[in-house]
């Protein structure tokens, strides 16, 4: 699924069923403030309980499209933003601006990749190929998060919103979680671009079999890993 993504791209991953409290739109907004070689991988789909009869698109998916200016134009955005708040707006463009009627200059379609629901094995393999795994959750009083525990166990670079649960988890995983304030996409973008915070030495049990094999090889990390997400990460597929 990622064969079209340049090999040297920097991959940001978010994981789990799509839900408003997951805050995935915060990462999409952060992507606007990151260089074009940063790509967002969304591992997960709509929760089965949220599938509604006759619903053309899930509201969370729609909100992610909106945040990424997907399938919209400047003229359409002006019209939608003006509805009910201002007099009707007419837009006149000359031939040099014709492309604005077709595609918005902030469209992130080529940098957002919906990976769909995954098996447990593929879910972990997805974490392993990412340069940063982000948990941008809102504060909803949750007591735990399985995916962030898995990412820490794999030794991934973990960036999380400052929820009560993640703050508490950070006390047990000293310097292994980088934090940003909930919803602050500018802070998140800066955190992603910055050099990873110095972390404590990972315990041996926290290394996956993939990582241990990588440490014994001589190829760059992503070229060494076999991945179910396309030949760009598999040195055995030309």
C-alpha cells in the first residue's frame, strides 16, 4: 500500500479504531506544518458499532478529510465557510488561477494514507516501520491504552498528548514518552521535527524480534524490515 511513498519519507503513525476522542485530526493539522517528506499512516478503521445504515461516510473520516483539505477547492471552502455567517460570496478567477477551482493548495491527499483495520501482527509491524508513533487523544477519563503500551514495548519513538493517563504512564516509562498539550498541533509538529528526547536504555524484552534482527544487520532500518505494507520496505522484493 505504500509503494508510491518515497523510500526516504518520514512516517508518522496513529493506531486504533477511528473515534473523535482519538484526536487524529490534530496530527492531520500538524502535517500542514511539516515538510512534504512527512507522511501520515492511519492504522485502523471505523469501529463496527459506529457503522450506521445509509450513512454515506463516517463523521470522523469526514472530519479528517476536512482537516486535510481533501477533495475540495478554494472556491468550495470559501462558499462553505460563508454559509449562514456572511452574504453570498462570488469568486472570480483568471486562467492562471484555474487550478484553485479543482484542487486546494493545502490538500494533503498524497500524504495521508488510510491503512485500514489490521491483524495483530500487521498492527505491530506498522508500528515498527514508523519514525514516530503518535497518540493525540483527548482527555476522556480513560484508564489505559493498549496501543501505546505495545509501542513502548516495541521500543518505538512515542509522542503523546498530555492526558492524565499518559502522564501517569510516563512516570513508569521514564523519558520514553514525549508530550504535547492536547489539541496543540503546532507543538506536535515541532515535537515531531525535533531530535528525539534522550531516553533511558530500552530493556531487552522491549525489543521486538524484528528490531533484534535489524541490530545484527548492516542495512538501513526500513530496508531491513519485511513489511506487509509494500515492497519499499522489503529488501527481498525488487
